[in-house]
């Protein structure tokens, strides 16, 4: 355990070999000291995890680990948060679609909140290039469904970019469902329905286009999402 680690960034990956090392380098240059970077890889055939560890060498603040539990995005992120040593943690995609310049803002906001949602739909947030309008519509519909089904009053619960205090994560972690693609939404839901008064805020982020590789969001993910919303509702 390294006592001086203050911040942690967890990055779930599936075949991001061309994106991951450039991303790790950018994070190292974002101006935050005592920052640990943990890549949780889905045993990618393209060697993403190995690329991280080759780059890390003997730097203890960068590590690639494999998701050895249930397959998927949420379990990978949960594993990363459990391993992370810092008090202030963030999660971001490994494909350079989330802007590293937004990372310090999200992590620093945790000094007076418990959870910070990186949001494309609040002031200061948006898209770097013009986005496929169908994709925007799908994401807004998903947000609206979350609001209707169980009243999560946030504008962008699906951005995939967020920050959480380790302590708040640990408090709700035992209740998290082991599967799924939408860990942020579930964490916000659990924090909102906790016996402790956790504070959740939104902060503007800029979302870019994927440069290499391809998206893993498909119709199965969308169906899983709907089932997750219904299952969560039953738990309150
Ligand atoms: N470990 C692990 N396991 N990582 C995964 C898996 C998996 O099963 N599936 C995807 N990833 C990683 C990808 O490698 C990437 O780093 C990140 O998770 C996001 O996956 P993408 O495939 O790039 O998703 P996207 O760009 O289509 O969707 C993103 O934007 C949406 C909002 O428009 C994600 O951030 C979504 O969470 C978000 O809703
Ligand atoms: Mn992506």
C-alpha cells in the first residue's frame, strides 16, 4: 500500500492496444501528482494489457490487470476501484473519447462532493466533433428512461466519465449488481437511495470521436440496459 497515492484513474479496456498507451501518457501529463492509473482489461486478444505493463516497466503507479470475474464493463470497473489506493477515484474510457483535460476538474470537485458525473448536457459540456444525431438521440433516450423508471435526476447518467470518493464507492459496493454496462448509473442510484446523504454533482465534459478500434456498444448492451433499469427499480 502506497500512502502517498491521492488520486486513481480506472480505465476498462477491450481491444484498445492503439489507444491505451497514448492515453496513459496524456493522463501522466495532466498535472495531478500522486496519481495511480489502473487499466482493467477484458483479456483482449490484441494485447492491450501487456502493452500497458510493458510501458509501465517498474513504475508502481501504472498497472494493467485482467478482469478475472464476470465478463463486462461494470465488473472491470469495480475491480479497478477495489484495487485503487487513492481517496479520489475516476473512471474513463480507454479509447481517447473522453478528454484528459477534464480529468483534474472532475477529481478536484470531489473535495466537496462524493460523486461527480462528467456530463455532455450541462454548461461547459458537449461534443468535440459533430456527433451522429442518432447516437445523441439514443443517449438522451437512455437518460430519459433512467429518469422515468426510477427518478435519477441527472442530465447525462451515461457518459461513462465520472469521479467518486473511494469511501462512497465502498459504502455502496456490496449492493452493486455484478453485471452490466452502466456502472455510473447504478452508483448514482445507490448513492441516492443510501441511508447516508451523499452529494452527487454534474460537471461539463467534452466528448470526442473514437480514433482507433471500434465501439462495443451494441443491441445486446441496450437490451441489458433496459433489464438493468427494471431490476434496479425492484430493489427499492
Ligand atoms: N474491461 C472491459 N470489458 N472493457 C470494455 C468492455 C468489456 O466488456 N466493453 C467495452 N470496454 C471498454 C472499451 O475498450 C472502452 O475503453 C470503454 O469500455 C467504452 O467502450 P466503447 O465501446 O468505446 O463504448 P462507446 O464509446 O460506444 O460508449 C461510450 O459512450 C457512451 C455514451 O455515448 C461509453 O462510455 C458508454 O459508457 C457511454 O454510455
Ligand atoms: Mn468509445
